[in-house]
C-alpha cells in the first residue's frame, strides 16, 4: 500500500475569531486503510471530515489525494463519497432508485445502472428489496442502502459520519462487522467518525484520537488502548485511573513512585530521574483486589518482601454490564476505580482492602508533551 494515499497538511479552521476548531492537524492515510477519527462532541472530527469531502474550506492548509492537491475542488470533483448518520435517502424513491441516483445524475446508461444496483444490493445483502420505499425499511436496512448508494460510483475514499449512531446497540454491533467486511472486501479507504470507543476499537486499522482541534494520539487499537500517550487518551478510550506521584527510587527498569502516602512500583522503558513528577495511567481492570484479613496481608507482604500491596477503603460499588466496579479511596483521599467481571458480595462500602497492580500495567503518560509541539504528532503511529 502507498504510504501517502490521502494527506491532510497543517489544516486550520475557525468559525469565529479566537475559536480554533482545527489547530494545524497533519495526517497521512494509506490506501485501503480503515481510519477512525475518535473524540468527544466539538473536538473537530466532523469539520475534518467535511473538509476532506469538500463541503467546508480550511482557513489554511491543504488536502491531497493520490498526490493531487484537491483542497479547492468541489465535492463532485473529488473521488470521495459520504455516508451520514441520518441516511439522507429520498423518501419518494424506492431502494433501487436511491442506490442508482448518483449514477443517473452522471448520465450513466440505464443498463449499466441496473447492473450496478444489482451488484450493490448483493454486496449489502439486500437482494429482493429493490422496490421498497425507505419507510418500509428498518434502521439497519436504511443504513445499508445509504452505504450501497455511496459505493455505487466506486469512490476512492468513503467518509462515514457517525453512521451507526441512530441504531440500537445490538444492530450497531452487527453493522460494525458488516462495515468491516465490506471495507476489506472492496479495499476502499474508509474514514470513520465516532465518539464511541467500542466502534473505533472493533473496526479500525488505526485510530486518531482528537481533542480540542488537535490529534492527541494516532495508532492501532492496541497502541491506543494499551499504550496511551496522554491522560486524555487513557481516560477517553476505556476506563483508566490517573495517578500523580514522584519518583523516589530507581532500580533498573523499575521506578518506585510515591503517590500520596503510598509507594508503587512502575516498569518503564523511558529514562526517569529521582525526584521527577510522573503521571501514571492504570486501567481499572488492572487494579487487583484482595479481601484477605489484615493480619494475613501483613504476613504475606513480609514473606514476599515486595511491599507492592497497598491499602484502600471501599467507598462504593456497583454492578453493570456484567462488571463489578469498586470505587476506592487511598489514605490521602486519592480515588481510583477497580473493575472485574462477575459479582462479589464480600466487598462492602467502608471495608479496608488491599490492592495492587502489575508494574508493567502502569503507563507513564503526558511526559513527552512537555517538550513536543502538537504538530510533531502528525502522521504515522504514535
């Protein structure tokens, strides 16, 4: 695959003075990639998509497709199509006419349109639905028709603006698999917009996490989830505890970090110094709990000589989506959340409990951004 199929170069956009929506973003997308722009509402992801589509002009910067600057081209002059959340189907047209509409506008012969429509219906598994009107379709079927229409004229890039947002959870998960299957089968570059981390992780080759008009991190789902670079990424994608502390001792690749009144062991491949302030991200599922009696805890720690078990007080617990979540308070008031599948009735609010984590599951975050400008975080894996 080419390394520079689609490029965004230093895109900036403001809709009001002093309110930058995009702050000089850079991104390189390879041909055939499934790339997701992930972020909260207002982070700039939809504006980015509209600029790629030609529906919006940047204040500065450029969009390049296959080596050509397409920034000034009209939407219909770009080999790009968009699928919207509301489907945008014509209610008075049947499924076949909706799918073939773009080809009709381009004055493609009727026989070729009919052939292409049949091909698209087979692709999205809607054979036999040709004569139905949009009002006769389910939400998932409408979305498939919208995707078929967008694919009918063989775009080089398909843009999808939160296309599954209006569907229920079960259908959304089914459509995630369908979209990924389609993308792999066709080999078309997909650029997907969502605020749903599950969608991003399940479908993407790479994820671009956006925050306040900038790219926080670009990487594979594994890199984004297991190796976040910033506290924002760690907390937006999954559930992470952010702990701040000071390095008090270094032993090879392990640093002892004081957090409030407690000290934890952290494995890091980065160079850290005694006295340095660190920010750590620890996933809630990596916080391990042990409900042994206090005297047993002390005996075990003395026998192991690790001192890695720490004490906390259970503040509250709740059970949702098959997971038990326990809110803990450390001795200095710092709060953290532990989660695990299954229910454990032995954990009760007010109980003192010991907790720990594998030193390799504590990720140092926010560190490199003390010296790097956001522009240095552009294309490629971060």
